[in-house]
C-alpha cells in the first residue's frame, strides 16, 4: 500500500512521527516483496489497467491507484516508465475528472510525476512522463482556475525550461523530447504563457539557427515558434527581429536540401514569416526588405507577397 493512500483509495491524513520511527534513506527500498516474490505482478497489472475502459474506473480506483503510485515512486527507471504509461492511460484517458478529484490524490500523482522530468538520461521515461503530466492537469483542475495555471507553469518552469538549460549541448534526442512537449503546454496555458515567451522563443530560435544539419530538431523548434505566434500574438512584435533572423538562417541552411524533412521545415518557416507579417504589419517590412537586398533569389519563396 502506498504511504499516502488509505485502504479506500483516498489520500491519507498526515500523521505525527512516532519517536524512534525515523525514516532511513538506505532502508526505504529494502522491503519490496512485490519484486522479490512476484516479479510478474507488473505485467499482470499492466494487462489489467490497459484493458479497463472508460466508465469502469470509478469502483476500481481504490484498488489500482496505490500500485500506480508505487511504480512512480520506485527507484528503478523502468518501473517509473511503466507507471507513467499506465497513469496516462488510466487517469488521463479513461477516468472522469470528478472521480479523480473526489479521491484527493490529484496532487499526489502530480508531485510523483514532476521529478521524472529530470531523468534526461532515461529517454523512454521522459517520453512517457512529459505528455502524461501535461495532459493530467486538465483532469485534476478546472480550466482557468488558479491551481490549473499554477501546475502548468510549474511544468514549464521546472520541467521544460530548466530541463532545456541542462539538455542543450547534450543528447539531441533529449532536446527533441523536451521541445515536443512545449506546443501542447502552450495551448493549455494560452495567453498566460506570455510570461515565458522570451525564454521559449529564445531557445527555439537558437535551435532553429544552430542545428542546421539536424532538420528533425529544427522542425520541432519551428513548431514551437508557430504555436507561440498563435497563442501569444499580442507580444510577437517585440520579438519579431530574433524570430525573423532564425527563420531566415534556417531557410538558407535548408535551401538545397531535397529531403522530405527539409520540405516540412520550409513549410513551417514560411508559416512563421507569414504570421509575423500578419501580426506585425508595417513593423516587419524593414526586415523583409533587408532579406530581399541580401539575396532576392534565395529568399523569394520565404517572403510572403
């Protein structure tokens, strides 16, 4: 039984620590009979959870939530990965928000998932945990409520931006996974993501400019910029210069690339520049004229009519 869940599947009240029962870090994982005596139980749990359909979860929550939390809290990344996968299927896709909120365990699941965003060396875990925690927030909290925005901002601040600051210069796949989580997160935040706009645009433009020979990563960065333009358009004029520069640099790098990925990137870059012209109007015209003077043939397809 997970320490924060009672036999009825609800969150337990905090208990006062009894003298002599101090927690010891080196013994907390010593007793794990489910691993030692029944190592097959995780496969059984996975089969059960993945075969339960929407509408069937209510009566079973008190049986299934404790083992899901146990998997998320385990020290082995492979069990954390399974836990994140099952939580996404169970709670995000097949639980009604009212059933989850009634248990009082929403914050427990959120707090168990948030530290998983720091496991940059465990790509499979990161791929499961990032979309899971982002999609979990609308289930846990009413849209536009203060806790709703607070949780999304914690993910963006502690998971995305902090994660990118450590990931840049490391594994390309890690950067891709983190960047891929930004567009849906911005969509949920809406205009509230403006407070993070400078940092998000900065890192996306840097990736677009510097990863000239890594088109798949450039595509993801371009998708982030497109989403920022859509949701944060009232402030885009402030950042039009850095955005145009990044788009033009990436366009020049992809100009002679005939791959399908390069075609996708070019479509996104044209969308970025077209949106800038639509949003900023006359303010962006000097930038467009400069591109025409630099190399009219190279940039003619990038510049909107």
